[in-house]
């Protein structure tokens, strides 16, 4: 009985050790502001006067948006690009469409690595 108790106590003590996930990272370069306190306060005042805070609950970024195209023009553009959009949202993400099209058309912009 004592041997079992001692063995279980040893396991509990071994498992109860300290666990260090990671140490804190200290930035060796302290922050140095390029603006004075007065400049920052003026920017804050202008931001508040603008009245459109992206952190506000009622923020609507397109409230003042007015389109330049007519409904007919937007519909025609959609109908013209419907097959391309369908290909790019297909199961293969448009790879078959691109392979068959012998080079990208001018309306298709692919990511470039430079």
C-alpha cells in the first residue's frame, strides 16, 4: 500500500511542474513618435468631426455611394461576364477555363509575383 501511495505521489509531483509555453518578446527598439501630441490631438479632432468612424455600430461605408452606371449597363455587363464568373467559381476555381483559353483575356487579372 505504501509503495503504491509513494509511486502515485511521485507521478503527481512530476506532472505538477512548471510549464513554460514561451517567453515574452521584448522589442529592442522603443517607439519614437514622429508627430507631436498637438498634431495627434488635431488628427483625432478631425476624425471625430468627420462623423464616420469605422468602429461605430452604425457605420455604413456605402451610405453616400452613387453609381455611375445605369441598371441596364450593369445587367449587360453581368450577362457578358456570366460564363467567366461561373468558370472561376466552379469546383476547379477556373483552372480548366484558363487552360482552354490559350492565355488570359484582357479582363482577367491574375496575381503576379515580382
